[in-house]
C-alpha cells in the first residue's frame, strides 16, 4: 500500500504544475468564442485617448521568415507562423484608439467596388436624380506602417526532468521558441522613416507525464500512466508581440512630439516616464531571460553569518558559529580584491572548543559579472589569531597561524546598491596545532558557510568623468 500512496502523491505533485489544463481537458465539442486577450491587450486598451487620431495605412505586414512547420516524418506545406499578421496589426491599431486604419491590404477589391458604384450611378441613378452627389473620395493616410515577422527561432531552450524508482516514475519536458517582429512608421509626405520598434516574444511548450508499472501479486501486473502537453498558440504570441509594438510606437511617437494624448503634457509625461522605465528593465534582460545589471559602484561592504566546521585531530565534529565582515574594491568588471575579518568557532564538542579571529586577503573572479544572479570564485592568503590562551583561558592574540583559503559563492543583485551573497570556503591551515593537538602528518583545516548582504557604494566612473568635464 505504501507503493500506491507514493505513486498517488507523486502523480498529484506533477499534475499540480499544470492542474488548470489537466482538469479542463477537452472531452466534448466546444462552441465558437470570442478571441482571447494576449498579455499586451489590456495594456493597449488602457492607454489614454489620443488628442487627434491619425489616419494610417497598412499595405502588408507579413511573415518574412518563410518557415514551414517541422514534422517528425515527411514534409508539410503548413507555415510555422500565421499569414494573417496584417489583420492582427489592423485590429491592434483599432483597439488603441490612437489611429484610424485605412484599407490598403485589398485595395484592388475596394477600387473595383467603387468603380461598380460609380458606373451604376452614371447609368441608372443620374437620369432619375440629376442632383445625386458623386462618390466621395478615398481617405489618404499621412502615415504608412511597414515591417513584419522577421524571425521564428525554434528550440532556443530545451530541457526536462525525470525520475523512476521501482516502476514508479514521471518526467517533464519543455521547449521554448521565439518570434520577433519589427514595426516602422513612414511619412507619406516625404518617405522619411519616423520611428522603428522591435519586439520579441517567447513561445513555451510543455509536456508532463507520470507512470506506474509494478507486479502487485503473482502474475498480476498493475500499469497506469497519465500526462498532458501544452503548446502556446503561435497566433496568440504574434498578437502579443504586435500589440506591444503598437503601444511602443504610440508612446515613442508621444516622446518625439508626433502626437499627443488628450490630457496634455502631464499625461504625456506620465506615459513616457513609465515606458522608459519599462524599456530599461526589459532591455536589461538578455537572451534566455538573463537579467543584466552592470555593477557601476566600485566599492562594497558586506556582513555575513553562518557555520564553521573544523576537521582536525579530534573525532568529534560539530558546527560552530561564523561571522564575517569584508570590504572589497572592483578593479575591473570581473575582478575584485577583498579584505575580510572573521570570527569563528572550532567545535569538537566536549573534546575541544575555541574561538578564533582571522584576517583574509582574497582575489575574487566574477564568472557572470553583468548578470543579476551569478557565481564567483575567490582565493588568497590569511592569518588566524587564537582568541583564547590555553594557560589562562583569557583573551590572548599571541598565537597565530598562516593559512590559505579558497571558495565559491553566489550573488544576487537586488538593485544598484544591494546584493545578497552566499559563500562556501575551505581554509587550509599550515599547521597541525589549530586545535591544540599535533597528531599525524596532516595539517588542520576547516570549512565556512555563510550568507549575508552586500552594500555597494562609491561614484560611478562615468559620474567622475562628467564632473571633471563640467569643471573644465
């Protein structure tokens, strides 16, 4: 029975990841429904009204990738990306209430129908009603929107996770694609390209399954499996990217003074400031969702606490306390020097217990210096000072030991000034007397694990250059 309970718990845990889709599986036919909102639809609808909507024409906003859907066996002539991007763009322009879209995609159909109306008026209506007004002229656009879907990159990230034990197992897989659109605004008066925006959107596909295969009795085999696959619709991803591109085009047009919101300068300023902050955050996120935050402040001070574990000549080993404070200076974006002071406890339970002070000088190499989360390694020499005398059991810093330390850590950047830091290091003492006992040929050593906060300060290099320039 324990096996069955374990299986049910495992399957339940897997299904909770995608419970929304799993418990709403399509069993019966569904009626037609209104199209879904994308992630950017509501943001587009929430824009303030334009002071004066602008006539805009879209001749063709098409798929420029030329890609076809990939299949395991054979070939297919079905395109990987929707061919109706022009309709999606026109809908986004209409929803924004900043533009008056003019039909240009099927202009020949429109002109043909107008000719039919004109001929009909001339042949039949004019004789009956000579005062019949002529057909009004077509509207013309001051702006043409061009561009298209320029790339559809598949399998930019793939991965998964799985486990199986005694016939019970499960796995999850995922794949991420990416679509990219460009949208540019062209003036019809002189052909000048006024603005170009570039938007990308990832497309996620997930698969989840769990299975059970086990003999419960002699010649009695129990086998069960379940699973689900979710694929984000490509059309919805295109809609999301196009709507975000339209919003970006509107606000950048406000920023450059091409048009204005109905509320005037105050509303324009709020729109632009919010957009600039959003754009700055999004541009700091590079490919594979890596957030880049350049560490411009050269100095930092950090405090940490954790545990220390000595490995010496005594058999009993227990964690002791560990406190550390350090100051560092960034010589380059990847290379720092640090000066650290630590207080730690060597704890061998009832056999030996003592506190020590240490001073370390480290060279630190940041493996991913511009990421907001990344590892680093460090190494350097140090000194240990005995915090307590063996004879008087009082504070005494006369005994000292030379050591070498190396370690690795992780740093997470909250903002320009604050980081979280986690380290794990090994300290190699060049003596066998750290615990007061000399036994064997191996020197004593100990481990430190700490977690803390780091504060960055100082002036940016660019700020220093600007101040010098202003003084000159």
